[in-house]
C-alpha cells in the first residue's frame, strides 16, 4: 500500500471515530475533515532537526469558526493534495516558513500587505531583523476572527514583543477600561494595525488622541494659555501620564519642508558623529552647534534646524496614562527652574526610529537654543535665562520704538515750527527795513 493510500485509510478511520461533540461544531468540508483527521491530533508536529519542531496541530472547531474556515485548507495550501501530501517537504526553519506563509496571505490581502510594506515592521525585516513580525506572528491563520482588533485584552499579539509597554498599557486607564469590555483604545487603535510607524515620528499619536477626544483642544482653551503651542510642542502623555519623567527632545527638521530629517546617505551615522563630538558622554552647546553644521553638509547652515518638544522619557512611561482628573494642570511642573533636567537631540534612523543622544541641559541657555525653543517658549515661563533676556529686550524694543518714533516726530515738528516762526519774523523785519 502506498503512503498516500495509507493516509486516506487513516483519515477515513479517524473520521468515523469523531466524537459527537466534535461533530456538533461548525461544519467544514469533507476535504477539510480529511485534513483534520491528522492535524486535529494533539502533539502533531514536524521535526526540523537540531531540536526544532513545527507544530502541525489545528483545532478543528477554531478553524471552522475562523474567517478562513469558509475558504478551506486548500485556499491557502494550494500545493497540498492527498495524493502527494505524504511526500517529505523540507522546511529550513520556522522563520522561513513564516516568510513563505506571508506571501500566501498577500494573495488575498494585497491592500493590507501594501500598508505593511510601509511599516517599521517591514523596514526592520528588510534590514535583516529576524524578530520583525510578519502576518502569522500577529494573526493565527487557523483561528483568525473578523475585525481589526481582538475583543479581549488577553488576545493582543503586540505584547509578545512589547511586553513591558503592554503591561504599562494594561495598568493604564485605557487598559483597565478595555479589560472591562469598555470601548477603550487598544494597541492598533493608536499605532494602527498594519502601517505601524515609529511612535515619535509624525503626528500619528496626537491625531489618534484627537480622534477620540475631538473636543480636547477647545476644552483646554478654557484654562490653558497658548493652547495651540502646547498641542504642537508637548506630547499628550507629558501631562496625562503624571508619574512619567519628562524630557526635552531636540528634533532635527528640514527648514524648507518642516519634516523630520533622517540620516543622510553617505554621511557618517548620527550616533557616531554625536559620540565623536560629545564631551563626557553628552553634547555641550559648542559640540551641538558643530554637529548641526556638519550635518548640514559642509557648513551649509539653514538646511536643517532643531525644534524642541516636551515628551515622556520612555515608551513605557508614555503608556501610563491616568484618568483626566489626575492630569498635570500645574504650570510650574514645567515652567520652573530645573524643570528641563533631561535633554536629548535626535534624528530619524534608517528604520524610522529616532537615534537619540544626551545633551547637557545648559544647552538650552545657549545661543543655539533660540531657534530650537521657539516652538514652545513663553517669556518668563520656561526659565531659560538667555531667552528671557533676549525676549525682554525685544519686548522693550517693541515698546520703545513707537514711543521713540512719536517723540522724534514731536521734536522735529517743534524744531520745524520754530524755524518757520523765525523765518516769518525775519521776513517781517526785512519789510520794515524796506519802508
């Protein structure tokens, strides 16, 4: 008897011995039942060698209830048939198997795959990161359910790679509400499911917050001075995660486009250049200015500039969001001496994530900080003495110039009137002499 015929006999025998409970589950096709005759066995696996195994076990009822149950086994495993299935297939590794499976997913989910290709996950994969997730790392193909996000917090796949951050989320107001089945955001709601970007890149996270809290800007205007400036230059978590440490991040931006700058091709890595310029592990004002000038390709200042932003000091802390009643409302939390203890400078790395380097906090009192701090500086508020002085002078100049102008006009008019009066007297004297 051939291996293929033996497989069919075994499948037929096991189908006849299915329990009533199994038979009562959602229906699958006869062909899929033949597959499940073997694959429903607990512990069914393939030996990959060197102590590695690939699980081949499929829960039949889970598969029948999944979105893939309707297309059946052959919908994804088109190369498999009962006649040739007993032939040995070589699988180099679990990773290689996952990469092949992702290409199968692409056949039906082309639009989602295009979104994925632009994500940081796909970028890391192209850069050779073996831990970067592909389709089957997040979606169990034999159990996948309708909907873009899991209904229960326990079903979130993100925590497998981001466990510390997920634990912070689970303990936050959002995580606690989600655990109680409330309509609270979960990972994909803020970071998106397939087009995942670096958390600090662009305005994705701020847009996500405002997507749910549409009235946030207006409600803050009622009590928060310079509301627009705060929303542009302060992350939501900086105030709504009250236990978080905060830092000022100086981000490199293209002056013409306003976009964040990535490491320029052909140039030394930003981190290496920063380390070379650093003094004692941190950049001082002179080193930072030198680094910026070099980054602008040979001293062409003005192509890239630094912009300051206040944010939570880590991704874990950024997820420790509290109830809004606990949010920081005391302006002195930031606008006081010593508030800006942690300062970093960053540029986007090749994978889209920021490459950061620590900076001496005194850099905020240097001439290089004038343009840098403009986005979130308010005179007398941030306790940056240089800026206080410069802006105080500008304020005095703004007052003095119009006053001086009016005084000069009064003085000139007075001199002109005196001159005119003198000329009139002189002409009158001449007329008297002529008589």
